[in-house]
């Protein structure tokens, strides 16, 4: 596992909304050697993670990698088999969920259908014995924060899926928790709404300065909103770093395969470089030797008029500002090429491709 410096950023403040006016700068979150067993099955293998105050960290990985289990351990919904969870300087490993001062948003909205929107948001405040007038004021402030104050008197069934998820977010924020936990909150929404709400969550998080841990299997979501991303695989963190670091300098083949779109092509490792179709490319990570598979990004492959490697077009897809074309080389490698939309190719055309000399990840040939 590699570490990287935590980015520092200014957190905007405003006095227009009581939530924003009273917002702090977040709480540090730490996992120290977290192990989680379900019977004989170990799901988390000594997880270590340090989230800085006010930081937005995503746990990214495929289904079954342990990311949701880690979040549930942080929330107190699961008891770790070993290890310690810290919020600030306090060990909360044995503290029940309702005393950890966290807000949670799940994939399912879990709104009370018989309560108005404003009453759904106020529910947690009233359970904390906050006066009704104060709870109503803070609930309207929370709804204004997510852009739904004009729908305060509606019922959940009168809202769209995106609006319901915004209500769930307002409900999580209204108690002014120290930490916000998001467990795949966007996966049930359609693509356009998902992007809009994703960006809105990030905007709100920056304005509040609240420490946020976001679980997702969608790499685009993680890349778009995170300060840092922890890529998980089989209960362990493969790499943690900024979105740019993970995409441009993946530490392991697993990270390269999961983050971003790559083609696997054959190569020969030569220490700090690898030779692919006569080209020498720098290796990201440890030196290698012998036959390897090389991860090549589509944006680093070009169609060229001369030289290059001969290939045959298998398909070409128009994606607005660019095309993504799949070609097959003489050695059988299937390679994706990202190129200007003006460069049109058709099925079975003979083309030539070249790879830009950017660092690549490799793994021993299987």
C-alpha cells in the first residue's frame, strides 16, 4: 500500500444558513488494524486508513471487496473482530451507533411515507429532544442546502428518486454530524440525475467541511468527487492516493485494471521499462523482466499514418467529441484507441497504431 500527502484546501463559509454558519472543519477518522470475520471467513484483513478532518475519501472496489463492511464497522453497525476505530482522539470501537455522532445515507432512501418532507428531516432532531420550532428551522435550512426547501410540505411519494435521495441527505446533515457516511447512495438513480446529485454532494461537503467517507464501485464517481481514493481488493487496500495518482500511476495491476479503461497487450519487461511492439515504455511500479501483460490506456494509443503497429478495426464508436475504436493486432491483442471524431474508420479497415511513452502498469504474463 502506498501513501500520499493529504491535499489542503480552503473551506468556504457563509452565514446565510445556520448549518453552514455553525459548521466545523471536520473530524479525523482512523481505522487501525481492523479485522472482520464472519465465522471462518475473513472479510477485512487488518485495514489501516487515516482520513483527515474535512477530507472526502472514497472506498472503491468491486462487489465483495469489503468496502461496505468497513463503512459499517465505522458506523458501529458491525463489530470489528480486531482493531480500533477512532473518531478524533476517541476510540469508538465499543460505542453504539447512536452515540457516534455520524450521519448516514444509504442506497435506499428509507423515508417515512406518512411524514412530510420537513418532518422526515426533523425526525432525528426531535428524537434528540430538540424543540419543535428549532427542529423546524434547522430542517428548512437543511432542505435549502440540498435545494428542496420549496418541497418541504410534500410527501415522499410525491418526489422523484433524486429528490428523495436529497431528502435523505438533508436528514443526515441536519443533526450536524462529525462524519458523513455514504453507502452507494447514487446507484439507484438514472445516469443524468446521478451525475447532478454527485456534484451536489461534493459541493455541500466542501461548504460544510465535513469529513466524508463514500463507498462506491463506480470509478467515475470516485474520481469526480474524492480528495483521495482507497482502492480495495479482497479485504485490503491496494492503494490510496489522489484520483490523479491512481489513474496515472497505479501501484498494482489490480488498481490499473479497476481504475480507468485499459487494454492488455503483450510485452517484454526490461527492468524499469517494457518493450511493446518495438516501443520502449516506462514502467509504473516495480522493475520487471520477462514476458508480461501491459495495461495501456485508450487515450495513450494513436492512429498513425506510417510506422506503428498494423491492426484491423473491429468496431468504432462515436462518443461525441471523440471516437473509441477497437482494433486487433497481428499477435491477437485487442486494443482500444481513443481518437478525434473526425478520424473515421470502418470495420475491417487496416490501420496503424502507436503508444505514447507514458508510464504503464504490468503484471507477469498468465
